C-alpha cells in the first residue's frame, strides 16, 4: 500500500494544488492529512474543500482546533490570532462543522501506522518534536507507540528512529525503515515550509517496501502571497513564503 501524507497547508491553495499534483506521477492508494488546513493563508474554504475531496483521513491541527473553538489561542501572537479570527469569519458552516468533527489522531493498525499533528504523547497539547531532546519521552513510552507515527506541526522535514533505549535522527530525504526500530516522521509543510526551502512539501510511504520519501514541488508563490496581501491578514505571512521560514 502506498500512502500519501500532507500537513500544514495553512490555507495556501496554490501550494496544496501543487502538492496534490505530485500524486499524479507518484500514485498512492490512501491520502492522509495531518492537520492545520487553515491558519495564516488567504483561502481557508478552498483548502478545506480540496482536502475533504481528496484525503481519506484528516486529523486535527492546532490552528484547526483554534479556528473552530476547540482550544484557547489567546496566547498566540497577535497576527496569528487575527488570522484565525478572520478565518473563522470566512469559513462556511459546512467547513466549520467538519473541523469540529476531526479526531486528534488516526491509525492504520494493519500497517502499524499512526497519524497525528504533534507529539503522540499529548495529542490535545500539540507538543513539538523536531530535535533529539524532544524524543526522550517518546523513547520512554516506546512500548505504547505505533511502529510508525507520522506527524506535522513543526513545518520541518525531520525523521527519528528509536528503540526502548535511545533515538537517532534520520538525515536522508528517502530511506528504508528497519524492522527492529520505531519511527516518528515529520512530513514538512505544504503551505508554509520553514526549512529555507520555499517549495511545497509532501510525502509518500510504501508499506510493503517500508520506504519513505519526501517530495518537494514548486508552486506559484507570488499568487499565494498576493492573496494574503490583499486580504485582512498580516503581510508577514505572505513575505515568509518567499523565504521558506
């Protein structure tokens, strides 16, 4: 089974369309979205509609939870709060209800896979995992974790393998998974990469071959940024698309 994985779209329709086009040349049997369909960008409804059309499963991200009233975001910085407030006004009732219905996690037990937005240890807290130190508690909870857990949230391409004693970072953009180790794989961001690569990011995992691969694809950044500039959103959210930060 070939699984496509997308995350952190952040209302960037141009990037989402480009990421989905990857699966035309790299066909998948199942598509998972790891959350944050909304937040920051200018087209929350269009992105919700497209994810709902194509994804077999979508889990809740922190921006999704905030915009639909499932978490407190008063501590977010002002520009992010204002974007979420704007999205809440823009979203159709249908899409708002869809976000309210999303689960924090999903599993494909027959393939030993779990999907969630942040750390699998505290689903509702949306903790980050992007450095080795953040893997310590995952190692401690080794026995309770799925063999492979795909996450988003950090907007980075970070992968870790671990056993009951220690964890190590996997530095390749494509790699095979070892049978005697478990994995936390962060799949990057479709709509707002933060690894200094401006291209949209998505991923493919082959459960039979046990091989994972990141895919990067160019998209029309100028169009996506212009829509942000023309909306009632912080211009910084558009400018950062040109930098990949």
